[in-house]
């Protein structure tokens, strides 16, 4: 990717041609621009400036639209108006039709013009009453069977008469039962006539009316397969997504990023199925059972698991069991003594182990322990990056609300020229999220794919190192400029903007590589691994050797990257996988 071009365009930096992420020493950046901690960086491939332009355009293009509540209402009213005008029906009837057809205007039109009577019957929009309303002063309510004056009787389109008291109770109960009230029908069990919105508005209390209209609003999003609500607590925005456009990650106006497909937090480069398995594993009892199996043994008498928390092998179960036994062989303690090797040893266990008696139990316990240790390794790092991300979000908020204004005063620069700091913090937050999910990716990466695992761990390590450089620069190196004016501030701006640009490009490459399943590594793993020794030999020739001699080549002219051992084509000038220059 053209990280160098991106950085130069954004920050007017002079030619920078060193290894940003690998820590390589082909070329070194001027110490005036970067300090020792920031030296030896590796940029990504920058041979083709068109790629950089395309990347910039892609970053600006969104495959989704965030809708606020007023936007949703406006769209809803527009759709209702279109259907009402085309079909020449009241707006309340148009609203019912749209709800029945998942708010699809085209589906309503197609169904209506194909068979209007069938649609009316299915939705409950009757042309004529099914019951003739008697021309009498008093009528009997069909629910409570009381006699009421005509002005206290209401009917739906079907003509079944019910008193206003019974109607109100019926409507209120339906609304309080949930969104099912949007398909409310006549109380008569044999009648399918719909209860229209006008009647509900007339007979409902203000509270119930508000609930009903809220259900209508939410139905516009929930019935539409292209829209979903933002899952963040307290957020009333929705997201309209262009189905089939690829990347599912979306960001709401509330700053919450989530996956439109599964509505979990944004989790690239991990797919939704892996996220579901990881979340289930984190919340399930399986790891508790693994811990119990790995760190405890069952009491031979009551079978309750017991953890050994003292040095002696003499164990006593808790009341009411109180059984005394040997931790090693699980036999009764009364069978132990000098003849079994003393009170702090157990030769019975050693003899039984040699005979194979305890092999299966020990094997299961060892497997559980290894599995638990492996899971703990990945989970701790996953959780640590999550905590770091939350801290970065808090620091970002503090920078936007407090520190930016203070920095503007100290350095005598308008806040509009300090946005590069906000961009750096936004990038840190995003990179922490990506790095967090790489640990879930690593946990489920098959153990037997050693080439992929080796290269994945290399990329993950480089990503961590690069992110730490950016985080330290934005957090620690900024502090002196918040205290006193400095002529060196423009150099800091150049450094932080450059770090932000290159870190962004590296993580974008990382995400794409992991989403592709490191397929290139898999297809050439045998070549790459087989050429490791020649690559290492080539790279050990010394720092003074030319870049063309750093990498080994095979008979066909293809060359092996001395960093990731990937076999590249003869014509390639940079490694296809890690972007290191030949």
C-alpha cells in the first residue's frame, strides 16, 4: 500500500524511506525527525501511487447510512404518501399495507395490482361491513352484553358493535402486550377486520398512543432487511446497509462501531461465527470445568472436587465427609505410613503410575491444564486490549473536551490545525479493537498450520510494536507541549501524523491478510519453510550488503523474503506478504 504517498500528501513530509514496522536497518530516518525509539520503521509497498488514491477514496466511501429518528419518520411518511397516492386509499390503510409487506413499497404495489381482493382480505381492509349496523337508539355490546346508547358504541370496518369501555380495555391490553398490536383485529373471533390507527388514536390514552406510534416507528426498521437499530445502550439511531457490499463494520453517530451482520461490536478481521464461538466460550462453564479438572481431584468418597492448597499430601475433605486420603494415589490415608515412603511421599502412586494405572487420568488432567493455559493466554491479551481501548476512548474524550483547547493556547495554534491529534487517538482506538480480535483469531487458528501460525504471530507482533509507538507518541510525547510553548511542535506534528498514517496502512493490510485466511502463506508454505535456511544465510551476510543480495533465490529466479520466508515472484520488488523491500 502507498503509506509513504499518503503520509506525504497529508503532512508535506520530505522523502521518508526507512523500515517502519520491521525494525530493519536498510535505511535510517534522520534523527532530527524521529528519536531513537521511533527509528527503524518499515513502510508498506509504495511503488504505485494509484493504489494510494484508490485507498483514500475507499476510506471516504461508506456502504451504509445512519438514520436519526427524524430521518426514519420522514422516510416512513414518504412511503405512506406514495402508496396512498398510487392506490387511492387513506394513509392509515396505506400504513397497514406497508407493515404487512415489511415496508416495501414495490411489494405492496405488485401484490395490490395482482389481486386487490386477496390483499384486502389478508390485511383486513374490508370494502363493506360484514354486519349491518342496526338503526336503533340503544345497542348491546358484544363483549359485556350491556345495553348502551348509540353514541357509546363503536365499530370497526366490519360493523361489530362494542361499547367504548370494552374497546378501550381491548386496545390498551393489546398495546401493553407488545408490537403485536400493530396487527390488531376485531374482537369477534370469526372476524378478520383490522382495527385502524384512527380508531386506536381515538380510544387510547396518551401513554398507550405514544407506545403505539413508537411500535410503528420501530417496525419501519425491524421489518426492513436493509436496516437495523444501533445496539448501543440509549441510542435511537438506525443503520441502513447496502446488502452485498462486503464489509459489515458500521459506525453509528453515537461513536459505537458494530457488525451489521451479527450486531456484535465491530470485530474485523474475525468472522461472525468465530466471534459467536469466542463469546460463548468466554461466558460458558466449559473453562470452569477445565480449571476444576486441571487443578483439583475428586474426593474418593463423596466425589466432590478438592483443590490442594497446602504442601502435604495428606488431604481431608470438608464436612460432612471428612474423608482423609492421599493426594497422589487417592487411597485412604490410613493405608499410608513408613511403608509407603513416609507421610510426605507416596511410592504406591509411583508404582501404580509405572504400571499404567493412572496414565489415563493424568493424561486427561494434563490435557485440561494445557487447554486452560492456552485459553488463558489468548483471553488475557484479548481482555487487556479491550481495557486499553476503553482507556483510549476516555483519553480521546478528554483530549476533545479539555486538552485540545489547552494545547491550542499553549502553542498559539487554532484547534482546526490540531485535528491530527484527534485522528491519532481515533486510530489508536480502532487499532486496539483490531488487535484485540486478532487474539480470538489466533486461538482458533489450527495448530497444524505451522507456517500460517508463524507468520500470523510475526504480523501480530509487528502490529503491537507499531501501535505502541503511536500510542506512546500520542500519550507521553505530547505532554511537554501541553505545559509550555515549543518551537519543536511542528516536528512533533510531522512525527505523529506520519505514525498515524503508517499504522493505519499496516493495520489495513493486516486485516485484509487475516480475512483472506493468510491464503498466500498456505499455498506456498512448503516452499517458504523449505527455503528458511537459505533466507537466514542470506540475511546474515551483513548490514553493508546491498538490498538485492539480502534475499535468497531459487533456480527460477523467485526469491524468498528474509523476514517472513514467503516465496515471491522474480519480478516482485517487495514481499507480497510483509511488504518488505527486496
